[in-house]
């Protein structure tokens, strides 16, 4: 199943996701930075406390240079639940003192000055080692070598963690509030931004087969992003309307053309039944009806041919077509029309100049040639000549010219001869048996192959029809 | 009655003409192009014109306009293959009295033609009554004082024409023009024969004469 997608939903999702990523990044950076700063501050505090512990180391009163730790002035722990602990080492005397709560069995190996973390019974501690601290107590007239001290001081990290957490919560809450505000703002913005689209849709919904007008809402026309849409909508509507009008005209003409023979047929049969007739009259009536039916049948055939030709006009080039010789199809068409030509004492002269190859369906081309030849023969005077010439312009299209020496086409009819059902003079063409579809079929087929067809009155006398078929890719 | 058919499909025109002649006894002229149709319509007086729209030379609409511009009141029945509302509205506005779309029923065409002729002569009912004479144009029967009178086809046509113009003087030429097609002139002597035949049959057993002769002018049908 296809899920419907919402532009609004996508934009909101994009905004929310990017904002959430931003908030997460901010939270992480904030927490990281706060923690770093707090730990650094704690480290400084640890150093200060180590110094104050160092200040409690004194020399003994004798001149031995031994040291002792005066534990009466040990600074109080900041957090009574998790008291600090420390140890003091002297350079020569070794371990001088340890706070009473020094974890049993824990030994800190000697090393350079630094800070590190330590967990004791689920309580995190920060430990600091400070070395080369001189003993502050100095005796007058000292003759022994002074000792340096190394102090390890540890304090719980709990407060730092609590403060870091508080900072994190603050940043997170602030980000959430900002995120909510952004979503609301962007919702408003998107809704306003999509308004022209809705107006456009409302207007487009009013377009129908009766009303092709699409008044473009000003907002839609002023919106840059909608321009391509509105432009193509207008163009599409124009095309649709044109083809719709054409289709309707065709339907009207087809109805007219079909109704007339049906009316004739119906009236013949009704008048036959109107009163008793003798068998001769019945026979004549049935004969007439049959002729009318045949005419109707021919008309239907022509209409189907036209429909097929126009259908192919959209798909001809997509079919798999073989290379065929245009000249050969012309020769064949001339052969097929010869019967009609002879009955009217008309001769056909075909001038060719070798093969002209084109990817095409030979049936299509023959249909074109037959229609043009039939017209030429029908409008030629008794005993006239129809000239057909197949030529190929250098590198250009194939050119097939049909020339008769008949009555020609009335100038006012020239622009319309390729229209469906167009008959310059209905009585004349009806007498010659045409339906006004032959040229329309020829045009549809020629255009299916990307070609052009034109009709003109020859300067001398008669009509000249020129077909040009592009050969690109065929030779 | 005399009818003009303007229709370019010769077989259809012929079928309509035949059925009008056979079942209504009308005189029928046929024109197969617009020029001829227009010429006939303007140079003769018809009781109804059946007009096709798509015609060579001059289309039906033009003929209709010309007939009406010439001030002719002849009823016009248009035969059309198109049934779009617009064109029908245009037709009626241009002066057509009725229309039929192709393919139509010959019976309906006949009935409409008769109705148009009646109305064109101010006779809304198919049964015309003059005194004790009753003429039914639908089934072509004539009764006088309840007694059915059998008439020949031509006698009936003469009586029908007179009955459609009761109380008016109808000249012999008018009768000829409306009862025969374009070559009526060669029938000029037969009217007296039909009138006397009619008088004999109608007035049989009655003391009142219905068809009167107006000397030098023509005939008049009245009680």
C-alpha cells in the first residue's frame, strides 16, 4: 500500500530532528564542559587542602631532623557523610601519617604529580598527589638536610556529579522549551507557506469540461516555487482544452456522418413497410438498403483506420521497426490503385531514384500513399496523368510528391483539407464516395513518423501534395 | 397540399417524398442542394418546407433566413443530424417551426408535417368541421351529417385544401399550385372535374350546397 506523504509532516520532522540533534549536542557539550570545569576546580581545592595538610608537618624538637604530624589541626571534610582521606610521605622518613579513614590495604604507588579518580564502596573519589612540598616548619640554625613531602589527598566527587547533573537538567529543559517554540513557529510558517498551494488546488477543482478557465490565485503566481507548477498547469489546460474541443468536434462530425446513412436506411425500410408492395418493389428496397449498409460499413472502416492511425501517432516510434524501402511501398501502392485509375482512364507516372530506406511499418506507408493516390485519381480529369516522385534530399528527409492535373483545391478549403470529415464541397465528394477522412488518416500516419504533409495548388493546374519523412537514424 | 423537401442525400429525400405522396397525398418537390432549395422556396408557395441543414452550395440556416426575410409564413420543419441544444435554439430563433433529428421515424415526420400544415392555416384540430361536414385529416375520412362519403384521392386533396381555408375564396391557380408539384400547369383543366365530383358526392341527400363558385375568382367552402 502506498503511504500518503505530507510535506508539512516532513518539514516538521526535519525541524524537530535537527533541533533535537542540536539540543543533544548542546547538552553533551554543556555537561562535558561543566564537569571539566568543576573537576578542575575540585583539583585546585585538593591541592590547597594538600598544602594545608603539609603545613601540619613539623620537625621534632631534637636536632635529628625527624618529622611528625600534628593532627590536631586537620581541616574538616566538606562532606561529613563521605569524609576526605589523605596520607603524607616524607622524603627520608617514609610514610608520616594517614588519615584514620584511609581505606584499609590501599597502597598508592609513588609517581609524578597528578589527579585521578577512584571508587570506594560505590563512592567516587578524586585523588590528588602533590610532591616536593617543603616542610614549612624551620628551626633556627638548622644543620640537617630539609625533607620534602609528598601528599596524597582524596575528596569525594559526589558534589561535582550533582552539580553536573543539575547543569544537564537545566540545559535539557531549556532546549525542550526552545524546541517546542520552534515547532509551533515552523508549523505556523509552513501553514502560511502552503496557503497558495491550497488556493491553487481550490481553483483547479473548479476546472471542468465546461469551464477550462483557471484563474491563478495571485499568491500562487507570486510564489517562486509554485511558478513551474502554475506555468505547466496553464499549458496543460490549454492542451487539454484543444484536444477536448477537437474530440468533441470529431464526435459531432462522426455522429453526423453516421446518422445520415442510418436515416437513409431507416427511411427506406419504413417506407417499404408502409403499405403492401409487390416483390419487385421489395427487391429494389432491399437492394437499396444493402447499398446504404455497405456505405455505412465503409465509413466505419475509415473511422477505425483513423482511430488506429492516431493511436499510432503516439506510439509508432516505440515499436520495433525494420528498415524498409519507401520506393517499394510507393510502387506497390501504385499497383494497387491501378484498377481504379484504369476505370477512369487515368495513368500514373512514378519517378524514383533508387532505394530510400526508413524504419517504418510498410502497411502504414502504403495506406498513406493509397489515400493520396486515390484522391489524385478521383480529382483528375478523365484521361489525366498523376505524377508521383520519390526523392531524397542530401542528408535531409525523403520527399514524396503527388501531383494531379485536376480541378485543384479551392483556396478557402486549403487550410482545412487535413481536418477530419472536412469536405470542401459535400455534394461533390459524396458523389465520388469520400468521407473526408483519407487526408486526415494520411496526416496522422505521416506525423507518427515525425514527418510533414502539405497540400498546395500547383502553379499550372491541379493539386500537389508533398510528404516529407525524416530519415535520421534509418540510414 | 404541396411540400418542398430540401435534402442533399437523394435517397432520403426520395423516401420522404414517397411516403408523403403515398400516405398523405401531398404534392412534393425535392431539391438536393441549397441553391435549388432556396430558389424553389422563394418562387413557389408551399404549405410546408422540410429543410436539411448540411447542404452543398447554401446551408439550411441561410435558406431559412432568406425565407423569413422574404416575409413568407410557410411552416419550416428542420431535419438535422446534430442535437446540440445551441444549434436547436438557433434554429428556432431563426424562424424554424419544428425540428427532427436524424435518424427519424417516417411516421413521426408525417404527423409533424400534417400538424405544421394545420397550424399554418390556423386549424389546431385534425378534425375540420364546416356546418354538418366533418373532415378528419388524420385518417382522411369525410362525413356529412353522420354519413361517410367516399372520395377519390384527388377529390379528397381538393376538399382538404378548401377545408383548411374555410370562408376564403381559393382560386383555381392556388389550388393547382398547392395540389401539384412544379409541373402543375399541364393539369389546369382538371380542377373543374374534381369540384363537380365533390359537389355531387357531398351534396347528395342534402338541400344545402357547401362548395360555392365565385365567378371569375374561384371557389369557397362554407355553410
